[in-house]
C-alpha cells in the first residue's frame, strides 16, 4: 500500500493526479476524484480516502459530511505513474445522489463478494490490532492457535452434518469459513490465492 509520491507525475498546471476508487470486495468502480501529494499522504495516514476538491480548493475527505467514508485498503499507480487506483471499503453509498456509485450502479456485496470484504476486515485486524477484537486476539496467540481453531471448527461441522438441524449446520459452516480466512491471512495468503489454484485445476 506504500506508494512513492516522488515518482508520480502530477499535472504541471494543477499539481493533481486522477484517482479511480474501486470497492476492494466487489471490484465495482465507485468514483473518480483528484489528489495532490498532500491528499495522498493524508489518505495513507488517516486510512480515509481524501481528495483535493477543485471546486472548494482544499482537501476533502469523502464522507466528512455524509459519514459515508471510503476506508483505504490499497493504493497503486499505473504503468506511467500518472493515475492512481485506490481500493477501499465504502461505508454506505458513494455518490452524493445516494447511489452506490457515481455511475448509478448497484454495488452488490453479497455472497462471494462479502467473503472478499471479510478477508479485508481480517487483514485490517491483523495489520492494525485492536485489543477488543476477537480476530486480533487470535493473531496475537500465534499460528498454532489459529490452526487449532480451524481443526476444531472442522470437527464441529462434521458432527452437525450428521444431524438435520439446518441452523446449527450453517452456523458451524460460517465459523469454519471465518477461521479458515483467518488462517490464510496468518500464513500471508488470501482467498484469491486459493481460487487461482482451483482455476488451474479446473482447466
């Protein structure tokens, strides 16, 4: 996520660079804005996507009024270093009109997209520990404890699979999936890495 702003090609006249914002979970493009070096630095420091408003002529954090913040996940530049791609987790609609995106698209975070979102939340708990977070506490206990929890949840789902209680089975399935994602993060991987293996096998 660290970016060297000295390598970026800001516009000679305005000192700005265009930034495309993409939902880190769904990959849906949310909006475009413009940043100067100060906006980029504040975005990285606050973890809230911040632009330079051309109309207000000042820094502007998305959500400062609406509270629909864009929580930073990553920021990279393109091959020519003259535009940015920022992935973020949106807190509510992105567009001022109330739409999910500035192109009036629906940003559906259900199903597999939610797993990507959950993976990003787990990564954040790993990189930015919170003593009140169960996930952060798991990471603090080390890889052996995380792996043990995956084993325990696997046994529990096998037990529930032999019964006909749908609610208990699905809850155990959710527990297993969550702890599996924690284990992947603890090992330095993500769900995409596993999906790539499955895609290769499918071919």
